């Protein structure tokens, strides 16, 4: 089943199954980009529209942007080849490179921070005060959750035994759970907070900064030829670095300009792969 959301001239599809079977047009096949569902589909529509329009001009063909209903469905769609290019979490990017021969081309230069936050008026001041409490988390496969949960375990606390996890669909939903009193705290990411409405982002404060991690990575599917990869790389860097109105796209995302991905960048992600695989295997 496909869930279709429209915003002006732009359409985004949130998928529960491969969208490839739904492609019936006899016109030029569009270039299809998958974006990790770290925000709602409606927010992704607005945030990535400048990229879509810019790449249509650069490639000379239609460009469509897709997302999925969760992190695992997104990863499964990507490894199955549903997307020509992906904008994804660093741990997924490394897996797609190592096991499915995707080509990393660019990453956002600004590291993200994994934060444990609580309401502005909450009495919680330390991690240990969360014993017996409920912590809302976005998708467990997100880098922010993996980094924070590692830090929490390093401090001698385990989920279920010392606190309870409330799993919600996205970073905004985690903050909303704190607002509603469903959870005393939430795990979030600095980059996601920048893209949230202020009524969410300004309603919480940081209890624990669990550490930094590489933000989103852009990779191409192995079927994409080298000339197109080069064209994409040049176009995206131009979009990122030119001093014009399109540069607002980068500022609004909050991840910093796009820069080339190095071999060191990718190999440094290997420490996150075992935990990512474990969660993938345990996630329905």
C-alpha cells in the first residue's frame, strides 16, 4: 500500500512495500532518491524540495524523492535497489557500502549530537534520576539512539531493568511524548531539533549530551554509471556551496555544507555495525 502526500508541485511517497511495482509511466524514468524518515513525510517534502528542483535541472530529467514508514523498511528498500540515490544515516551508509556495493559520494560536514532531553520545567537533572522512568525514543536504528543507549549502558543502566522505553515513530514524536507527559525524557539528535517546529524544539532542555556522530551520508546505487555519479557530486556540491538562495537549503537542514566522503570516514563507522545489525535482526 502506498501513502501519498502532496505539497504543491512536489509529491513524496511513504512506502510499506517497494514502489517499483507502482511505476507505470511510459515517459522518461525519473531519478529516484530515498531519504531516511528521520522526520515526518510532510517535513521531508518541504526540506528537500530545493534539492529535488536543483537536481532536475542538473540531470535533465524528473527527480522524485521517497521515504519509508520506518528506518528498517527504508533500509530494506535501499538494499533491494528501490532508490537510485540515498540520503541516509551513517551506519546504514556503511552497511550499504560494504554489503551492497553502494558508492558514498558526499556527507554533511557538521557532526550531530545525541541528546537526552527533558521538559523545561522537569525536576530531572542527572541520568541516574531517570531510574524507573519512561524515556521516549525514535527509531532504535537511528544513530542518535545507538549513541545514547551505549552511553546509558556505560553508566550502569539497562532498559527494562532500570527504565522503560517508549518507542515512537520519529524525533518530533519523541519530543511530543515529553510534552504530553507520556515520557519524562526523550532521545533526540541536534540536527533533527533544528528542523523541528519551535514549539517542539524549545520545549525541552538537555540532560545528557551522549556524544557526536557523523550525520547523513549520500550514496548512489551500484547501477548508477560513473558519469552520472560525477554529475550528481558536482551538482550537490554546487547547491551546497554557492552563495545564492538555494544555499538556504543547507542552512535549513542544519547539517552543514556537503563535503566528499573519505575512506577514513567510512571505516570509522565500523564500530556501529554490530549493534546496527543486531537491531535490524530484532526489529519486526
